[in-house]
């Protein structure tokens, strides 16, 4: 585990880079099978890189053999800048992806995120050539003024994308997410976590397990 500085478009971004051996059940030593950026939920609603869901998604990715980079969006923690309604945060995610791509050349690169962070991840991932898969949890598909909901980049992106959605998600039921992704250019996998609401606090172990399974699916190219 180690802190890293990311050269963000609004200044320094505070990050935390962790390797597969940091997670229970991961094989020690050797290069990671993939590298994943994990974006946190809404900065103005208490979201940080240490939020439970972001932490569990990253731990699930490491269980699957990946290196993970969590980071604080601009204006959160020790990251420079201020909230930018999703636009700048997508640029922050792109900067994090660039750092991870440079640290781990030659391995698959995933863009991952939860809630607000899922939308930042999909926006950045769709325009980053090295990204080969996306893992999105708590995808918001109902109208909310405080969360960008442009799914266009995800619909048009030809790579595989896995969505982990709580059965009782207040901002997008699994059925609503499946409907919203109809007609996507690439393979899409939507998995439901029973008994959970948007924050997954009722089923964090299940979120972690599904994140690990989703990474395996992404590594297989969505097949």
C-alpha cells in the first residue's frame, strides 16, 4: 500500500495505490493481472476514496488479482481544486488512469467507480484508449440534478462493462439499468445484489464478491 500524487488538471490529486497481495485470498508476488482505477461517490455528499463501497470494490478487484488506485476527486481530502459538477471529476479520473497505465504497462486497464464515481469512470474510460473494461456499481439512471447521468459514452463504447446494482437501489433498479443499457455497442453484464439499497451498506461482502467476479468477466473480454 502506498500514497501517490497524481498530476490532475486542477492540481495535485491524493491517491492510494494497492497491489494484489494487499487483499485476502490474492496470490502473493508477481505482476498484477490488471490495473483498476476506482472512483468514489459524490464529493459534496461525503464521498471520499475511503467510502465503504469504493473500498470494497477496490478490495474485490485485488482479490481478482488486480492492482488498484483509489483517489480523492478535486477538493476532497488533500486534493487540490474544487467541485466541478462531474466535468472536472471525469478529467480527474482520466489523470488517474494515465498514471496507472504508466505504472503498469502491458496489462489490462479498468475504469471503475461507485454512484457519482461510476459516471466519472465511464466518461473517462470511454475516451481512454488503454481501458479494456469498466466496472460500475450503483449506476444512477433516475433524474438527479447533482449526479451527471449521460450514459451516451457507455452506450457507444465497444468494450465490456459490468454493472453491480443493489436490488433496492433508489436511483436505478437493476431492471431500469438493463433497460438503459439496451442497444449498447459492447457486451454488458448487470448483476443484482439482493437485500441492498444504493449505498450497499446492507451487503458490502456481496458487493466485494460481485466486484471480484465482474473483474474476472472483464478479463475474459465479456465472454
